C-alpha cells in the first residue's frame, strides 16, 4: 500500500515537465507516422509487396 502511494506521488511530481515533453514527442511521432504512411503509399516496392498474396 505504502509503495503504490509513493510511486503515485513521484509520478505526479514529474507530471508537468513530462506531459510537455510527451506532447512534443507525440507531435513528432504523428508527423513521422504521416510521412512514413505517405512514403509507403508512394513506394512501388512496398506497394508491390502489399498487393502480392502472402504465404
């Protein structure tokens, strides 16, 4: 019981900085995913692999 409340307290303390950092990471991640999806769609090799039946 004491351990879980201690962990919760630690987590809460770092929330403000962590959330800001995580938000920035999420923005980068979503941009990167969009770019990856865009490149996959326009990559002939990948398109060929996707249309080919899987074993």
